C-alpha cells in the first residue's frame, strides 16, 4: 500500500515545481484507497504532520520514536524554508515568559516545539479531520472567485498543524472545526543587520535589551562563523491573504535606510558603534497571538487537537511530546 500511496501523491506533484515534499519515517501503512462522490481519491493514514519546519520535523521524529507511522507534507521544495530559517538562531530558556506559564515550564524542562506547510483545507467527517490536498501551481493560478478543488483527500488518525505562517489560515479552512478554538492572529515583520568594518568582534556573548512591545528588542547574536547580527525590530503588518500565506509570498527584503532605526537602539548597549557599520542582513515574519500593546498569550491546549498557530522565535526551541 505504501507504493500506491506514494504514486498517488507523485501524480498530483508531477510538475517541476513539486509542492509536497514527502518525508517518511519507517513504512507508512495505508488502507485501500477509495474515491469520493466527486471523484477525488481518498487515503487513510496514521499520522500527518503539516509542515517540515523545525516544529514539524521535531514532532514527526517524536511520533516515529513512539512507533507511529508519519507522513510529513511540505509545500516548499525542501524542508525548513519558512520561519525556521528566518530567526535569531538562539536557544532560549524561557527567561521572558510570565512566571508559572506553560511556555516557561516547557522550556525549563527541555521541551521543544517547532513548525511549517501547504494543505488547502479540510473537513470533519466521522470525528476525523480529512485533509484536502492540491498542487501548488493550481494555488498560484487561483483567482479566488471559485472554491479550489482538492486533488486528493487524506484521512489521518492524527493531524498536527505546524504550517508556520499559514497555520492559522489553514485552521480556519477546516470545516467543522469550532471557530472559538482558533484565536485571532497578528503578524510582525523583523529585520536583521550585520556588523561590518571591524576586524575584531566586540562581543563575546549575547546581549538582550529590555523587551519591547511585540518582541525581545534589537539584540546581539553571534552565529557559528562569528558574524555579529543585530535584530530583529518589530514592524506590525496587516493584509495577509490566504494565498500569500500558503505560498510564503512575503516581502523579506531589508532596505538599507532601515538601519537608521537600529543605530540608536544598538548604541544603548554598544555606544562605540560607528555610522556606516551596519549592512542589511535578512528579514523574517513572526505569527503572534497577541497584537500591539497586548499582554502575552500562553499556550492553549485543546483535547484531541494539536495546532501550532503562532510560535514565536523562542518557542521554536520548546519540545512537546504527546
């Protein structure tokens, strides 16, 4: 059955811009496929993890270690291309979380959540979530005037929605899922600049300023190559449409003129920073459950429901086993 399952998925992913990167751990057992009244092929599987970012891969690994059979669906051509590759690359210890919060307890005990994906929707049938899958090129050419029809339906026993920026949008497309369990989502763009014009690194450790609204402030990180990075700042953004979210079509450019906002923040702890010392680095977008000037939101746990809707930078390194 594994062979027929892979062949079915390959048929809907046959273009050069492959949509679904299927990562399999052990053998993925499926039941005999069936066809819906609309002619769409259906397959029953054990576990489906939506998104192959650090969260999705970590969850898939834990599930396989516990003997579950896992199918990972990823909309990009490889793993870790979304939020997973656009952060400060720092392992945190929950120091900024409110006392006694679940987030802080999870990290302090070495737990790790991670996340990223493209499934276009789903529906609840016989107390199971059926996933609607379509090829990316159809989503790219979709005008939004008519419903996008799935090319395959997967019926898993367990679904983990770790689709990164598109996770909240995808959750809203699951027909039958109560809207009350899907919190409002906000998006914050953040830029990084690198330190240039220096032969000796002025830092030997990370430096974190007092946290600002929506983020940890413009802090200092050192990568494995010794490169000094400053960031990220917080730029709240609106107007995230479904297609842009699914296809990761966001503005990740870093304009040089943004540096003028970084200099005064950095000089609060590095007063010797010279003008012209910052080069544009990279940018990332953070999904958040709390908006501007709102209090932090803790984890929300629903029975029989696993959705990673707004992992912040520090949360990328929290591990949770179910």
